């Protein structure tokens, strides 16, 4: 991956050829992937990454070949949630080999390139306009994650986007064939206020909105599996209706989800029979039906 001084040193030579060559590599990678789906929420703290990891595991349990692209470069979590932190990326003749997690889920995350847990992601760029340069560099890294990773044949590549409503338009520039997006919120007015804007932005991109998920809808009792109240807020299904998008369902919070995420084994693998597990598996099945995927659809 090039740093700013490397690019600046090119003097502009062959830049168009380099861009065209990378576009060809992106297209070649995507030709081996049945569908690319992004999971997003303008609001942080709604459990979006946890849902991403568990949807990927649910699809893998259903027999699909799945990959996960961790697009949160500054706060990568997929490597932890999918148990691949101890794996190192290595170069092969086909490209960079992704890490392989439970159920053969292939993972690419910035976490694998950081030397320690305390190392932040910093961008070596011009002293002025750093925030503009940072966005450009983030897009460049994501483009390389797509183009240079030897994903192999996949039914689904799931992209975990960081919070922020500007992220989706950036992703569509890299992956114009995006099959759709899943939007995540929680039942609080603050979350829905932000996600309301997220849905509006998603519509402007022209990418299909596969549906809205209400996460942390109640709390599962660890003793009896009964679901009690957790947050008070607006009706999430009404938000879906207002935007004319499908409401995919609600998932309750279960304390074991956090423990499983920290341990690198998605919750649905070991607890699919619980209220939260059944809800996630049902959402995954609905999305698979909408996307028209079967376990034999790998290119």
C-alpha cells in the first residue's frame, strides 16, 4: 500500500495507467463473488459489527461461501469477532491471502497490519487539509483490500462499514455492483434520528436497501430466556414503513453475544437455538432469499 510520499514521488507519471490497472483488478476479484452486501448505520454503538459477524456466520451455516471485509480502518473489530487476530496476512501468487475464521469465513481487516493493540491508524499526508487527505487514503486502502485480496470464489462478501453517513457513497465508488445494504438501528430516538438520515443517504446512492434491522430490542434473561425491555424509543418498523424499506426483524440483546464476540466465535454458531440466535438466523435467511442465493451459487 502506497504512502503519501510514495505517490507524490511519482510526479504524476503513469497515474492513469495505475488507476486503470487497479480497476481491472477490482473487477477481476468481483467476478468471483456472487453478491456484495454492506452493513451500515450512521450511529455508532448499535451493535452493527456484531450483527455483521453473526450474519456472516449464519450464512456460512446455511452452506454459503462467505467473506468479510472490515471497512472500519480506524476501529477494526472483525478480526477479534471472527477469531483471526493471531493470523498474519501473507502474499501468494494470486494476491494477499485473507485470514480464515470459523466456518471458513475469509476475513480482511486493518487489524492484521497493526503491530500492536495500542497502534492507531495514522495517515502520512500534507499538513493542511489532513481530513480531506485522510478520506482519500481510506478509500485507497479499501480499494486495495478489494483488488489485492485473493478472496477466491465467494457467494457473499459482507462489508462492515464504520459509522458515518458519508461511507456508503465512498464504497459505491469502489464497488459499483453492490447488491444492497442492511441498515442497523436500536430502539432509541437518538439512534433512529441518525439512522433516518442514513436511509435517506442510502436512497440517493441508488443501491438497494435490503432492509432495516432493530438490534438490542429487549434483553434476554440468562436464567429463563424471557425477553424483557431494554430501551424506550420510537417504533423501528414505523421508520421502515416511512422510508418504504423492508423491516427485517428485531434481535434482543443477550449477554453471551459479547462474550462470544470477544472469544472470536460468532454467537449463532453455539447459541442458534436462543431467542437472539433464532432472530439472527431468520434475518439471514430472509436476506438470502431476497438476494436469490443458494449454497451452489459460487461463481
